[in-house]
């Protein structure tokens, strides 16, 4: 595939080829987005139902209630998030504010949801009112009775004051065993890599991911890779995906390929996704493509992946079009046997574009004549783009509705009113009749059909 064809196929660049994959959205982000969509759509009953068991949705609803003065409902929402020792901190911080009750409720709900914006707002408020010391004193006085959210807040308040040793001591407390991920997260946010290491040494199973990500982010990538490899060797779930993530992020392509090759006979621990190898192969192939190693990317996808669309594009780009078509044909056959209609349609559409891009329109015609509706439509659009009226008429006469629609558009654009009227009389297709009516509208406005089309698309002022 030459550069012109590639640019036509991927005008957005290499990344466009890889955007077909559905990248999982983090659960917390998903919950917040879902709640905001319900709110935007005015589906308040559904939002309230979701907020009854989801903290992020409860925060979205709480902010709405605060903005609209629904204080009674806000009180009920806050009652679900018991942070009893936080009340003393908030009471002093918000003293004198007319909206104190609403703000306190939103902050309570937000802290329970571990919302970064709410936490930052509270820290800023305490700092502005010179209440950091007082807040720490209130929480520290009842340290053994704090909820985990309050304990989390106490650690952050102490770090905000630079009281690092006290936070290190918190990490050594007995209760930290169940909340060490909270402390590790705080240490990570403050680039305290030695503290993260120390926590991970105590509980490597729970904290290995945090340690690897911290190491990779702050620079000791070799150490991050070594930790991830060690976790893979001990059979920790998700460790292989973590290893691949680090290698891909830091463009260590050869190591990533070697990790894939070494993983073929790996025993997959419980809890790891069934498609762990395909997912990893996809990420490695993406990296190889980005760094210009398309042949290696092809080999990876063939050996380990399940990404026929991306594989076909890579093969076509390397001039191996017949192989690309075979990949798509095989995928279509399998998808039909499994009744995966969406996959059939997308692969057929891609196949049609590859044939058009390579100038193999005769093969597209032959395939369209077998009855594939996606290819019939793509062929009709090709004939329409080149205004091949005679062939469109022939296909219309054979009962191809896509050819009928494309023929109607060509006749309208060429101002062949009488022929379009005859076509509409001969066709029962609604879209053909719609095109006829649109041409009549253009005639009524005393403008050409092409100008009418541009105005309809908003490309030209009326």
C-alpha cells in the first residue's frame, strides 16, 4: 500500500488504526461518567437509585442538590457516609458560611468517594483558615477510632504540613496492614519512592502494582521491570499485564516481544482475564507499529493476537494485500458461524476499502455479486463517486437497492430531472423517493442540487 493510499485510509495517523479496540475505562471514572449522563438526561429517579449504593453517583447527586437548594435530600445522602470525627474539622473550617451545611455534606460524601477535587478543596480551605494543626489534633486525638477515610485524610494533612515521620509511623501501625494501599498511594503522590518500597516489602502481593508503577514513573525502570518479572514468576494475577504495560510505555520493544514468547506456556493464575495474551500482544504490536517495525507487529499479531482488523491493515500497508484479504475472509467466516453480525459487517467494510484503495474494483464487483450487502453498498458508492450511470442502471435493473439509491443521487446532482422521476416511478425504495423530493426542493429554491446538498450539510449559508 503506497503512502497516498495509507493517508486516505488513516488520515488521523497511525493511532487511528488502533482506535477500534475498546480500551477499558477505570471503574471509578465509569461510575462518575454514568451518573453525569443520567443527570444530563434528567433521569433523576435512575440517578437516585444508583446513588443509593454507589459513592461516586452519590457525589454527583449531592452537588446537584447543593446547587438547587435541596437541603433535606442532601442531609439524607450525607447520612449514608458516616465520617463522625470529620464533623469537628468541618465545623471549624466552615464556621460563618451561610452554605456551611451543604458544603459539609458535599465534602463528607466526596471524601467517602475518595474524590480528589473534594479532598483538595478541603485542604485548601483548612490551609487558608490556618486550621491544619487544629484538624490534625482533632483526628489524631481519636486515631484508633477513625474510619479509613478519616485515617487517609489524617495522613494527607500531616504530609501537607511536612510531618513525614508521623506518616511513616502511621504506615507501621497495626491497622495499616488493611489500609497499606492507602498509605502507598499517598507516598506515590508525593514521590516518596523509598517509603513505597518499604511498604511493598511488607506486603508485596497487595502492593507490587503500586511499587512497579511508582518505580516506572520516577525513573528506575529496570527495577520496575525486575519487580514485575518477579511477580510473574511467582504467579501473581495481572502481573504479566503489568510487565507488558511498563515495557510498552517505555518503548522496550525487544523485551516486550521476548516476554510474549516466554509466556506461551505460562500457567495463568486465577483472576487474570482470559484474553491476557491477546491483550498484551495487541499492545506490543501497537508499539512496534509506532516505532516503524510493522513486519514485527505482523508477526506478533499472527502468533499471539486476536486483532484481525489491525493485522489486515498492517499486511496491506506492507504490500501483502492478498494475505490481508485472507485474514478478513477467515474472520468473516468464523464470525458468521458464531452469529457475530457486527464483526461480519466491520470486516466486510474494511475489505471493501482495501480493494478500492488498491484499485481492485473488478474483484470488488465479483464479491458484491455474491450478495454481501456491505460490499454491494460500497460498490454502489464507488460507482456513484465516479458517476458510472450505465453500470448503476444495470445493477438497479437487477434489483440492487444500493445501486438504485446511488443512481438517484447521481441523476439529481447532474440535474437529470426526468430520468430521476422515471427511476422513482420504477422504484419502491423510500430513499430514491426522498432524493426525488430533495431535487424538487432545490428546484423550488431555484438552486442546483449540489448547492442544496451543501446547505443541508451546513457547509454553506442559506
